[in-house]
C-alpha cells in the first residue's frame, strides 16, 4: 500500500518512509485511498487479544514494517495498567473507553508508546544512519507521553518545549522530572502558540545535513501516530461482542473529545477497513471551530482563542481534518482548501462534500460551566469520575442521544485521568480547590475513593531534572547547541 500527500497525487511514499518523514514535503499529510480496498479480515481480528489485534491492524495499515508483533510487544509490555490496554467500562447505559491507563495517564500514550518503535524500525529498514532528533512543542499531554515513549530508545533523542504559562502544575511536574539519557525538556516564555511557532520555524529553517542528525516530529500529523489509535475502536467493539451486548455486524456509535481530529479520524479509518462503526460524534469545547465546520461547511480559524478547562482540546487549526477531506474528495480540492486557509484564514467546502461528512460525523460543543456540571452529574448518578475532556464528550453525547434516533450502543472515549486536572475536577464536585495540586490529588482521592495513578502520586517526590528556560527567539540556538552535544547527562 502506498501513501501519498493529501495535496498532490504525485508525491508518494511507502509506509516506512511516510513514518520517518512525518509530513509530506509539500506540507500535505500522508494518507491513502486504499484503506477501503485492503480486504482486511476484521471479523477474525476481533477474536484476538489486544497485542495480536494491534499487530494485525498495524500490519495492514503500515505493510512495509517487518516484525510488527515484536514492535507491538516492545511498545506496550509492562507500560499499561492492564493487558487489554484500553478497558471498556459500562457507565449507566453508555460505555466509557478508558484510554488513559498508560504511563502518563493520557490517551496519547497509546500512540506515543508505539511511534518510537515505528520510527526506529523505519530508520533501520530505510538504511538511515542519522540520529533522529524529535522536536515537540506541547500544551501538556503530548510532551510527557512523547518523552516517556522515546526515553532511552536507541538512535533517537527528544527535545520538548513547553509554554511557561500554559501547562498545569501536574503536567509541568511530569515533564521536568523526566528520566532518561536522551531526553531534554525546556520551558519557553509565552503561550503554546509561541512554542509551537518556534518549533515550526526551526523545522522550516534548519538544515542539519552532514551533522549526523535529522529532525522529526511526534505529533499527530505523522501517520505512525494515527495508526495505533485505530486498534482501540476494534478492542471496544470486540469487548461489546464478548459481553453479548451486540451481534457481529451491529453498528456502534462513538463520541470523541476532539482537538486535532486525530483520535476521531482513527475511528473513521477503522470503519474504512471494515469495522461496523456507526456515527462518530465530534465533541468540542468552546473552541468550537469544528462544530461550526460540521454544521455549515465553513472552516474559519479567525476567531478568539479560549483557554478552557479542557486545554488539550484548545486548538483552532485541526490538522487531521485535512486527511478526512482528502478521503472524501481529492487532492486538488484539498490543496485549494488549504491554500485558502493559509491565505484567508478560512475555506468553504462544497455542498456535496459537506453532505458526505455530515452523514457520518454528528457534532456538538459545550462550555466550561456545562463541563463542570457534567462531572458532578455523572459522579452523583454513577460514581464514575470523568476528567474535563471526557466530560465534554459526555455532555455532547447527551445532546446527540436526545435528538438521534439510534439504538446502537454508545461508547464515550475517555482521554485523560481526572488526576491530571485535580483542581478543575474538585471544583466541579463543589470542593475548595485552592491548595497546591498534589494536596488536591489527595483530597480528590479521599472524596471519591478513586485511586491516584501511581506515576502521578510519585511525582511529588521526584527530583527536578530539567531546569532550562529560554526566550522564544533563543529556541533555534538552543536546539543547535543540543544537537551538537554528544551527551546530555553530565
Ligand atoms: C490530545 C487530546 C485530545 C484531543 O485529541 P485529538 O486527536 O487531537 O483530537 C483530547 N483529550 C486529551 C486529554 C488529549 O490529550
């Protein structure tokens, strides 16, 4: 199977090259129209345990990789709470798919545990000698999950920039205590956009040829980050089958708290390769650029940016939507839309394309007050503790169920542990949330009896290892100096 740029049919790459490059050279994203023609044996896959299931699905989507079973085992062994990786819990008459049982308590662990294995395997298979230096700007969750994934992975180093004012206390503690010989964490003055723009600029203007290193990215523009997320849609479906809740072939609806459109797009890829996915409901917070798009066909990023209680969904340019547009139209159309987006800040898709998208992607959004209310409601009704992102999805699910005439089981994707956002969750439960976040974690545990994930509880005692803090204009010099150093641990 060949991948191609979403903006140009003539730019193609095999799956190993696509993973190694991260992004197509014309700025498009690697994607393929061949997903539907894979003749993937989805029914047989449902009978497998999660590792074997992952190896089958990843082997089909990324066929050039050798030894996928071994890569899967190395990615996940001993890192997640449970062997199924992503357990499905019945909560009231819905299901919650817990994607946060990995090493950093956010759903990005599912993909970022796998990506380093894929990158190092691709590097070997493609005969690349250069060390791969991963550059990442993070609004909180990606940075930690990437650090943990790439830690001590041979042939790679990783530099994470986080905005000094933009991450929660818990998220910052997770990053500055990171262990590993090949990891580097640095605060940047300013907000997430400053850090992100700085990283993009470094990619654009830095030529490391001859240095023995090359830059790559760990965010969801990389197809190697998307493919591992397809697996948990199959896992959830198999669990519903095993529980006798559905029969083979029945549709299942999924509600997905969405930012960069990666998680929900993985559900669509699951559907393209055969899984009976019903609706994929796109849930947004007050940064509801996707809600407007799915309702009107107009994507408009020129709008105020809101800092919300669900910060990992605070995003105005939702990169992976480009892949969906390609899958339902063609590269010429996508190229036009993306040009309009960069030149005018907005684009309008055709009526026909909008109708195709709307038939599969219902949508909704909610504000911080509704998010908080939902955390309290679900706790009071079911003694199930939602994090702020999952609460957005739950709230949008309420609205979806009220108007949809669907008898399909509904799965809400849960993307983070409530203990990553203890202040917001405690406040939602009507408690005082003015203490430091570690005290708040303990309060939340006392109140709810839900155990604090061990890795988060241990953070308070860990030594501070990464103290660097720089101005935005010094990011490039910082990276060049770090690439030059042969060892980062004194
Ligand atoms: C990244 C993230 C999301 C959004 O996922 P996308 O793939 O970007 O749509 C939602 N919730 C949490 C907790 C996240 O970290």
